[in-house]
């Protein structure tokens, strides 16, 4: 991705909030500001498709599912369809 350097003025009062946010997930201010802009610019899409943060129980379910998959504990879609009599083959 090509980048273009721009300057943005930010009130001094916002700097502590920015620094606090950096400690959560971002490596630098540029990444934080890019993500904020992405979210702001995609707000019209969010009206159609809501974007929510995953809830703790959803994150746990994803982790369990990944573990099960890694252990080979899964059913292929084709096998499930055949077992349910929905197979097109």
C-alpha cells in the first residue's frame, strides 16, 4: 500500500487518551489513527451490517473450535449433508 504523509493537529487534551489507546492494541499513533479513520469512513456500511466487538463467550467458543479443528475433531460439510440425506451426489 502506498502511503502519503499528512499532518493533523490534535488538541493536547487528546494526547493522554491516544497514548492510553496505544497500550491496548496498537504499535504506534499512525496505526491507531488509520484504524479510527477506517471505522469512521465505514460507518455507512455499519448501518447495513453492524460491526460489534466479539463478546468474551464468543471468543472462548472460537478458541474451542480452533482447538477442536487442530485435533481433527470436525465433520466435513459433504459428510454431514450425506448423513442428513441432503447430498446432491
